[in-house]
């Protein structure tokens, strides 16, 4: 699935392949919105852990453009991506399928 943006959403949906390419090129800041216990199991390299509830209380905590939100299945990160876009962050991405899809492609994770 290529990078897409539905007309009713202020963020881009991105598949693991395209996300990996942009991450490898250094073009995305990664924000993991899972809980600390999930993050401790595995996470993307250089991902900043900001649990969804924490992020929703203070979305201005994330600054800049080119932010990829990640969770386990892609639902919590979609909520975060929508909130980030509403807070004025540009180039907001949601990892479709989340860590589950990332692992499914055999892409690297950190423990």
C-alpha cells in the first residue's frame, strides 16, 4: 500500500515498506504511543515513547514536521496522528498495521 491520505483525515497512512524507507533516509521522527510494557518488549530504533494518554494531554510535546506515530495495530497511532495534525504538526504519518505489520515484514526492532 503506498502512502495515502483520505480526504477526511489530516494525516498520511503509510505501510511498513514506505515507512522503513523514510526512516532509513532520516526523514521521520518516530513516536511510539504504546504503553511502557509494550515498548519494553520491542520498538523501532530511535522511537520516542509517549503513551497515547500522555500525548493526548499535551500534543505540543511533539514538534516539527515528518512525524511517524506507531502503536501495536495502528489504531491508537491513528488517534495520535489526528490529534498531532490538529495541533499544527505537518507531515504526520500513521504506521498502518503498527508494530504487528512491521514485525510481519521481518524489519528490525530493538528490545
